[in-house]
C-alpha cells in the first residue's frame, strides 16, 4: 500500500491516495484480457482517482498479458538485446533493414508485429543467428566501430576466440577511446607521430603500414579510405577498450601523444608536419598543389624523430610536450 498526492475530482482538491492491487479486465485489439493491476483511491472519499504512473503500470501489465498470450516478445527481452550484443537501437534497426527508429519504438514500449517479434525473439535466443545477420548486413551500419564492437560481444557469448587485431587497428581504437572529437585529419597526424616517437623511444616501428606525403601531410591511405565518410566531422568515439592488449611502453607513448599532440586541431598538426623533414624531403621538387602518392620511408621517419629526441633531450615520452609547444609557437 502506497500513500501519495493527486487531484480528486470528487473532492475537488489535492488529496492523498492509496494504491491497491486488483484484478482488471481491459480490451486490447478487440479482445478482453484479465490481469493484476493497480487501483488508486482517494483516502478522503474512497473514490478512484487518476494517477499517471498507475495508468502507465496498468498499461504495461495489459501489454505483458497480451504479449504472453499472443507469443509476442516481452519488453524485458527487447530491452536486453542492445546490451547483450553491444549495439545501439538505431544501428540495430539499420542492421535489420527496418526504419531507423523502428527498434527504438519497440524499446520504448510499442508492440512489435508478429513477424518482427519472431525475428527479435530469435535474435535474443540464438546468438549465432544474430552473428550471421551482423556479418551479412554490416554494410548497413554507418560505423566500422559499431560492427567491431557488436561482433566482439557476440563472439564472447559464443565462446569464440577473439583476435586482438593488427597493431594499427589497436592504436586507432585506443586513440578513439581516449580522445575527444578527433577528426580524420587529426587521426592521420596522430598516427604519424605515434610511429615516429615510438621508434625514437623503442628503436622499432609500431605501425607496419607506409604513409604517403599528401598535400595535407602524412596519410595512411587505408585509414583515409576507412574514415573518409566523416570528412571534417569527428570520428565516432569508441566507448570500451581492453587496455591489456597494449604493452606498458605502447600505452605510455600513446598517452603522451594524446596529451601533447592530439590537443591540437588537425589543421594545426598538418602545419607541424609541413615543417618537418620526412614530409618535406619526400615532396621535394613537387608544387604545393601536386597530388602525390610518394611514400615517406619509415627509415626517414625513424631517423628524424630519433634526432628530435636527442635534440630536445627527451628522457621519457612525457618530454614530447617540449617539442609540440615549440612547433606551435613556430606556426603562430
């Protein structure tokens, strides 16, 4: 029994009311259903009063009985699906080829059709079925991250081994996990600096791909193609990342790049690279507007950043700050 305040039509004033559990018969889609619901009554006159929360709970109880009798998936299971498979409501609708707000409506309590209910029930009960949908329809998703995140989830459910992926992909995921509002341009420059400073401190290259000397600085073509649809907008943030896949050295250097390099805009970092030997030497003899695919040799990057480490007397990756601040002064 609960005691709260509402307006009573009989008493014509705000009154306390009680909530009692009662059997209710309501009509839904031309059929009457009986369920245990709630009845709010005025303490002063004992007449029934209207309470929004009580009406909402009764409607849900009616829908629950209807769902059970007509074999429609329960709201509780619908609410679990996005959490279970690590996918958003809108991306799930797109994955299934539905209207982009369809699953959101079901998530908010709307009743799915029999056909859609059967699909959702099968998704809930059979992770392998969902995995096949995810793989077959991944082009419907607007984000590679959404696909990778959900695939990882469903593989965990199925007990399948999860590949930690190429090092370059792990670096990108970590940058998108830690950085706020990083654009494709800024990401490209961050990867270039990760490559250079990792070599300077560790004596080896962390990225096996080559970057090219484009108009706007060093670019990893494969990564450019992956995120080109974002254009000048920030890339979708990664919400979860397993830090254990990175070594202590990798994480330390990445964290310093994030703090001391990724704090600048993509255009600012572009200006940084336009003053540096690897990009300048690779584009030597080319006009400023010439679209080149010349590769910036890894050895050139390594030699340059090793020399920078020595010049600025960098003892730890945290000392990258001195270099980035001087570069910023030079372009301003």
